[in-house]
C-alpha cells in the first residue's frame, strides 16, 4: 500500500519532501520540543480553458514511502536551492505563533 501522508518531527526530511513538491498539510505544536509535521503529495495539475483539468490516466500517484526510503538510505538527490528555501519555510512555520 502506498503512503500518501507522512508525519515526522525531522524538519530536514520534511523540508526535503517540500523541496520535491510535497505540501505541508498540518503542524502539531502541542509539544514545542517535538513538533509533528504532516506532509502530503502535491498532485500535479494542468489547467486549460479547452481541456479538462485532470485527464484520466495522465497522472500517477506519488508514493511518499519511496522518498522516505531514499532519505533513510542517504540516496535522495534534491535541488540545493529548493532545499534551502524549504528549510527557511519550515523555520518560519516553527517560529510562527
């Protein structure tokens, strides 16, 4: 079964997922020392005035477990600038009230 949601306390892993195009769904700040971040795939979308917004069979679901395994095995390749921007975004989330 594919994972379509990941919850983690690791801001760098979550930042990597965001840099790869995932979305931050929620943040649990009930324990400020161990915040929980929930990430979901950001499904690609295509908009056109003449075509349906999501043609059947065009998109494959994104399996977050694939990225989780890549991260755990130190095999993930990511754009450095996107990763830096995602870390800054996560820091803003952490320090916001």
